[in-house]
C-alpha cells in the first residue's frame, strides 16, 4: 500500500510536469493573441507607427513565436519571469503582491475550514429538517450571488455608509496588510461568503451519505454514544472529501481574488493582472497566468494525493 | 464510494424561497434607502477650491487612478494620473502650463535664434535639489540626454523638433539645444512635453535616493499603493502648506470616492458623473469641477482615407445631423456642454467664436443622399479611454442610423484602441482630448495616418504656427488652422465634459496645470 501510494504520487508529479509544460505553451501562445503588444504598451497611444516599429524590432517582437516562447520558457526554468513592458523585472513587480494575495487566501481558508465543517456536518446530520431546508436554500442563494456584488454591497454598507470598516484597503507603503488588520476584514468576508457556501454544501452531502453508511448504522445499533459515532464513524468519512474541497478552493482563491481586490483596491496580484491586461503589458500577464495555473495544478494534485493517502478516491 | 449523487439537496420549497427572498430584498434595499438622495437635475458643483490662506502643517491625502505595479519614480516611465501627480511635485519642468499658457519654472526664458537653428534656455538661479546641492545647467543637459536615449520607455515628442542629445551647457545657467526644424515657440513645446528635470548622475530611481527640485520630496514609495512626501522647505517658488502629502493609487473611481467618504483620503480625483449627480456623499465634503477651461473634449475623428468620410458632404452631414444635446445629456448627465467640433478648448489661441453647428436633420439627410451615402455601411470604432466614450459611440451610431447611414459599432479594449490596422477599417474613431496646447492637439492626431486631415491650407498653417517666432503671425496661423478644421475638417467634437473631483471642504491649493486629472499639489493645504 505504501509503495503503491509512493508510486502514485510520483506518477502524479510526472503528469504535473508534462501538464506544466503544456500549460506554458498555451499561456504564452494564448496571451500573445491578446490585443496589444509590449511595444504599444510601452510607448502608449501617442507613439507614431514608425516609433512602434522601431520598438518592436528592439524588443525582439518580430522574431517567430516559437523562438520567443523557447527563450521565455528557458527563463522560467531559471526562475526569470521576464521583463514588463516598462522595463521593470516582472518578479519584482509581483514579489510583495503575491504575499498580499496569499495573506487574503490564507485568512479565508483559516476561517473557511472550521466554519464549513461545522455548518456542513450540522446540516448534514439534520438532513430533511426545517433547519437543513432553510440553511441549504440560503447556501444555494449565496452561491448564486456574484462575488463582486457581495464585495460591493459590503463596501457600501459596512464601509462607506456606516464607517465601521475601511471601504478601501489602503495599505501604507512598506507595511504588510497584517499590520493593518482592519483593511483585511471586508475582502476576507467577501471571499468567505462565496467559498463557504460551496464547501459547506459538499461537506453536508458527504455527512449525509456517511450518516446512512452501514458502519455508522452498526455503531448506532451497538449503542455507541452519538458523540463517538460522530468522531469515529462520520468524520473520518467526511474529512478526506472536505480536505480536497479546501485545497481546491484555496487554489481557486489565489486566482479568484481579482474582483474583490479591484472593489477594495487591495494591493494583490489580481489587480496587477487587470492592469496588465488593460494596458497590454503581455509579459506580466504571461507570468501571472503561468503562476496561477501552476498553483491550481499543484493544489489539485495535493487534493488527489490527500484522497489517495486515505484510500478514498484516485483520479487517473 | 457510494453511487449516490454527489450533492443530495433537500427540495427548495416555495415557502422557504419566498421567505428568504423577502430577507434578501430587505437587505438589498437598506443601502439604497440611505444611499440615494435625489434624481433629476445635476447636483451643483463648486468650481475650484475655497479661497483663503491655508494654515501650515497637516497631511493631505489624495487619491488618483494609478498604474498598479507598473508605476515608477522614473519620470520618463509613468503615464497614469497618480504617476504624473507625483512627478509634478517631486520634480520641476522647464516650463509649465497655467491657464493654457506656458509659464517659466526652472527655465526663465527660451529664445529661438534668428536662423531658428538652436534654442537658448536661461535657467533659474538659486534653485536647490532636495539634497541641498544647487541646480545647474549640467542637470538639464543630463535630463535631455537621458530623455533622448533609445533605452527610454517612450520616445519624446520633442525629438522631432530638438536634437536633445546634442544640448550643451554654456556656464552654469544657460543651455543651448540645436533644433531639427524651426521652432517658433520653444517654451510651449517644452511645457507640453512632460520634461521633468532630474539631477546629473541620476540613473536609478529608488525611494531613498530620488531627488528633485519640486516642492515635496519622496520619503516612501510603493508602486500602485502609495507615495509619501514631505515638504521641501527651500522650494524656489515658496514652500508648500501641508507638512506631508500622501498620494494614494486607487484605480476604481468608486473606491476613490469610498476612501474619501470613510475618511481615509481628503481628495478623490476624476469621479464619475453619476457619483456627482447623487450630491456630496457626506458632511464636510464637496464635489468640485475643474472649471470650463479644463473640460475634456469628447469627439470622433473621421477617417478620410475611407470612401464616405472623404466626401466633404458626408462630413458636413454628420456634423449637422447629430444631436449634440442628447449626447451631452446622456454622457455628462448635465456636467458639460455641446462643442463646436474643435479640440483644444482652454488652450492659448483657441478660437472661441466658432459656433456650435445648429442641428439640421433634413439638410443632413439631403447631403447624404447627394453623396450617395444613404444606406451605405459606416463603422464607428471606440474604446473606453474616458468614462462614457463607449456609450457616446453607441448613441452616435443610433443617430447616424437615423440619418440613413447603415452605421455599426466596433468596441475594442484601450490596449488596442489606436492599433493602426484596426483604425484603418473604420470610418469614425472615438477620440477624447484634455485641454492641451494647440501644438499638441494638432500634431498628435496628425501623427496617425487614419486620424490626420490631409489639407494643404491646414498643413501650411500648422507649420507656420509651429515655426514662426512672431506672436502675431502665430495667432493668425492658429486661427487659420482652426477655421479649416471647423469648416471642412474631419473632427466631430460633440461635447466637453467637466472633470469632477470629491474633496473635503477645507482642502485647498489644488492647481490645474497640465490636466485637472493630475493637478499640481505644490500649494495644497487646509484652510482653518
């Protein structure tokens, strides 16, 4: 079983490497098709066509796509994320911001794990009751509300209208957002709102299935106290699926904070992505897409491995 | 695993749904009840800042749209309002614009020689850098060479007129720049070029090292987040009022408004017309406009390389047939006025007496028919460079259809807006322009083949206006150029919109120089 698991993990990592290579190709070629190019992003709308042509030549944009891709991918292997249209190294532009987005994601997950587990198990055990009916419908409705709307309403009601919390997450230069926890509250709440509903619904469903499983029924018939049934019968069946959901959600959150970051002006990578796409700063977009894709891939594999480790599921 | 569905849910009953919808509606209504004040007429705005001497001290926090992680302390890199607001208080230019005219800053005069082969700059004496060293001609020579280097991000428009790299210092306070073609009014060209003077030897721009001659010096900087500035007490034009200035980079207009509303900022630049219409969002706050001369002109440039726009009758028909008032109402919500098809309002030499064309739909339709344009396809291209440009283009297309053209709309992103190949396939292109000098107004659009208006009389007039050293000849040449554009040109500039901001009532000293979107903050402060 151990050797089997190790072989499985190695296999997954091998697949991941192949997928990452494929991803880099898709990202590079796909972003290259986006409107704008580093030359026009660099020179702005006031440049004459002659100046643009000269800049393209200087930046090597007239080289064939394959050659540019190979140079870029080679740089990635050495940890070089490239140079933005305005000449700044991309790694430097993302450095502090990646950390800021990670703070948002980590705090959301920290709250998401206990809350979704509590809510999901509580609803699942009361399946069919009025509490479950109301709770599940509420969750269904919250998943239906887009996150920018949630963020916008929170910013308006708790921020700008009441003045309880800052509606704009202004972090003084040189400080980490953790030094100013008040700027994190509303962004984290908005992210939690959307992810909580999804995770809770999955956990609720798992609890429901576990509660009806033969081993749980056997434990109950043997007169084992309900508390022990929950801890030894239900939770072990629920946790692997829950862990997978939490991992996948955290990967999704890293890339999914974009809208929330825009609404609150939070200095994370989501904002960089939007600015770069709108100004046509393609090297930054390529680096970010690659980074987010790689993180999602890693989280998915981690979820698979967790599933395997407890012998639950295995995707081939 | 059990084959049961992954997510068995209890049925959603009508009763639970209705009950929850009720709760939802109540929640949604809460902000609406307190948020809106009134509809109908535009809420009045205040022009400019309160008068009266501001007190010394305090921290002024101002929010501008920025460029995220791409912002820079290098004044040749940034183009966002937040970047430019920062450059203009940290650095000085040789000349700056005030009331549409070039005024001396680090240079006290710029004289073109009689053969117009070079230009001599006399520099201000007694200016010191933030590190206490004196400002000299060597700094200007370094700035010009730095600007001209091919390694710079963007080429300077000045390079067409001056051989920047060949500039020489004559003594400590004189610089001579060779010209590439006759330059009649070098001060105006230099004022409009965003030429921020950097210190000799500067090659890196990090927060601890950057020095300028401006009224504030940088103490901390984080791209796309904020810039912290402290007063430079030895500023040559008199020290500022606020002890500290904080520039906040906030891209979303609503987020800027929120920052002022909840007390995190004292000023939000460039707010939306909708926000203004709802009135000041709190006590002690006011909505300001930058004044009539600082409005942004919204319009379309007709591509005369295409069949329909090349016909003067079609151009005239469009100018006569569109409903400017409807466009102004719909886009500016009352914060603006119809325009007379000329860009450049607010600049020196702008022709104020050209009337807004009266609407004559019958004549427009007749002209289109005569030109054989009725029923022909007409493509309008737009990108949201300014709030409302796209909706204006949509309305414009509807109005053109009403005149009998088979008009259609192409919406593109701002990154591809001025893509030459894309523009070539369109008959009209959205074009906004702030109150910049006529030299810039007329050279910028002429740089693009698809936007230019090839007309002998116009080209001659613009060339004269740029090269003549005589003030009277220049005024006459600009008048001629503008009459050509008004009479038969390819501009359909339909309206001018206010540039609005939200500010604390006590905040003063916001000065419009180059553009109200990044005002000069050297004298910002609070009145008692």
